């Protein structure tokens, strides 16, 4: 009986580790596609009713992007702005059917001369339901200044009403 328990426990630990590696691989692959202008693989991981929330502030990304259509618009603007990102760390918890993920996402934009004109570090809090993103919150290290598709910077506000801030956590 002890051997079966030890074998089951070992299998669970190895399986969880493999799941973590598979999810990190998927995130990084989707972000590479996003960086090359193809946001579709990332968009496909969102549920049709998913909600993407950004911290309040005077920047183009603040607010709520509810539903896949709005998230697609957000991702297209991300690509059009010429931003490049990378998942640098990720942590996972919870059962497979209702997982919580915490990921660090660093993004930047380069000017025409190749110099970095924008850099930001964000933390993504993702809640999933059966492996699809249902809710995602983002907080930024500093309120980002928007970057236009031509590489210059411009501050703009979203067309949407301002969303709940990072600290106003909703119970799901």
C-alpha cells in the first residue's frame, strides 16, 4: 500500500511539473506569435466572455476589455503599436478546471534607430475555467505612456469607462 501511495504521489508531482512546463511553453509560443504580428494564437486561449482588466491610469491600456471582440481589438492595438513582449516568470495554482496563473510580462518598443523608447513590466493575474482564460487583471510597474505605431509616444485614454482598479478585487 505504501508503494502505491508513493508511486501516486510521485506521479502527481511529475505531472504537475510537466503541466507547468507545457503552459510556459504555450505562453511563450503565443507571445512569439504576438511579437511577429499574429495575435490569433493568444486570442484563441480566451473564452468568448473573457474580461481583460488593466489598472486605472492615464494610459491607453487602462480600463476593461470585455469579450473576445474587445480583447481582439486590444491585441491588434498592441501589435500596431510595435510592442514586443516576453513572459519571464510564471506561477500556477489550483485544480485544472479552475486554475489561477500569475505571470510576469515585460514589454518594450524600439524607435527607428533601434533605441528603446518604451519599457514596461507587468504582472498578469489569470483565472481559467477549463483551460481558457476567463478573467485577466494586469498591473503595471509604472503607468505606461502609450506608443504609437510610428514609434513616437502619445498619451490617450480609452473609449471605455474606467475599470475597477487592481486593488478592487472582485470575487469570482
